[in-house]
C-alpha cells in the first residue's frame, strides 16, 4: 500500500513573530494564518467539516472534495474575541452538529474571557444556537456524545473540569476535575472515559451509575503512565483503541478491563486519530511537534501487522504535514487529516488517497 497526497490550502499566509500583525484590519481567513484541528466527513452531503484555529473567530468551515472549494460557515457572527478554535469538538447527530470552542489566551486574561460555548449548528437551516457556557471563564478542549442518553460531555482548559450537558433538559453539570485527554470519548454504551489524579487512575462515567474509578491507570511508557490521547471504540470487536502521546497504541477491553500493547507504528511520536476503513483496517496519522515528517499508517487486526503508508507530503507544493491532527474518511476511502502548529506557514487540510 502507498498513499497519494494533496495539500488543500485555505491560506498561504506565512507565520512567525509577525503573526498577530496580520490581523490589523484583516478579517479574511484566506489571508491570515490558520490551522486545521478538527475534521469530520458528513456522509450525507459529502463535505468535510473543519474546525480551525484562527484568531479572527472564523473557525468553522467546509471543504468540498468534488469541487475542491472551501466555504466558511460564518461562526464569526456569534464569536467573541477569545474563541479562536474548535479543537476536537465536533459531533454530528443527523442533520445537526454540536461543537464547542477553545481559546489560546494566557491565564492573565482568564477572568475576563467569558468561557467557551457549546453550540448547535443546524445543517438544514444553516443557523447557530448557543446551548451553554458550561464552565465560565474556561474554554473547551474536546467533547463527546452519549447518544443513548442524549448527553454531551466536555473537558475544559486551563482548569480541567469535566462537564455534562443534557440535550433533553438543557441541564449542565460540572462533574469535577480530571486529567484532560486529547480527545473526549464515549464508548458504545455511552460511558465517558478518562483518567484522574497524579497516578492517572482510569475512570468511566454515566448518569445512571455515576463514576467508576478503577484502582489502576494507563500502562507505563518510558517510566510514566501513557497519555490518554486519541480513542475509538470499534463497533465490531468491541475494543477501545488508544493512541498515546509517545506514539504507542494500546487496546482496552471494557468488559475485562485489560490493556494490550499493539505496538508503535511510526518512529515519530503521537498518534493523532483513528478511523476504520471498509476493508476492516484501522488507519491513523502519526507525528509530533518539532518533527517535520508526519505519516499515515494502517493496522491489520487479523494479521496484527502495521503498515507505514508513507509521508503526508505533497510533491506538487513541496510541503509536508508538520503536525497531523485528527483523521476522517470519505465513503470512497479517502482519508483527510488536518495540520496544526506549523511554525512558518498556515496549516493545510490534507487529502490522502490510498493505493493498494
């Protein structure tokens, strides 16, 4: 297998110390620096819905693979100045997206900034509705949805509150302090998972049973508990696949509560997302900050073998993905991944076609 890559470019802005100077009187995202930190394929309309990081509040876009065109969804109309990204915080539920907003400001502005919004975007009416500011003054790093109970969960930053929002009643609950995962996650039974405490003890939570806090945490990697990064509950084998900040991948069986080490598919650190293809393979992107080369990989669950599919590199543009961020897949098997934290230019949306 190998991968053919195209960088889909929204902005060609350069980045560096002058980044904020680009904002002087400029509101067009195509002319200032941005990153792609959330990607989601809507199989109903074929569009890739993108959560951006950009300082002008224009943080929700689509990309149409058929026309190769980007379009803004106009989040600026409800944004306040501290809402500058949608970071792993988009959940589709039929014709509705639920999303949440994150910030980049430092703690000196925490009590001035009002707090991240949980919002609803109706694909039919193209209208936004603000549902809640779950924890005032804190911004939302990631959300997940318990579809069975119609509850959305989220984690905040810099104070790591875990909160819930009941879509049926409109009630918000602050569930307490936990460790912030890279991506919020609910399993197939609606349990929200995470870790808590300095020893990173594992927990699961749902409104019926409350918290179940286990007496053990994530497996040790390089002498300390592995980070709970990108997670996916596979519907066919029932296992939770966990990608960590060091690039190691584990599975967790939520019935037996046993971890299994699968491997480290790439030399670089961090596994940024998982998706299951129609062929049953698990696909993901890997790499890390400061590492110029990010790659795609595949995992065959039958043979228990990893495949390095190659660099996320566009030879026509002569650029490579610096820090891949999230993955999604179209019905024809094309993988899209975002890009963030490039020190010299705006991030791109990367289209990756796999040849077998």
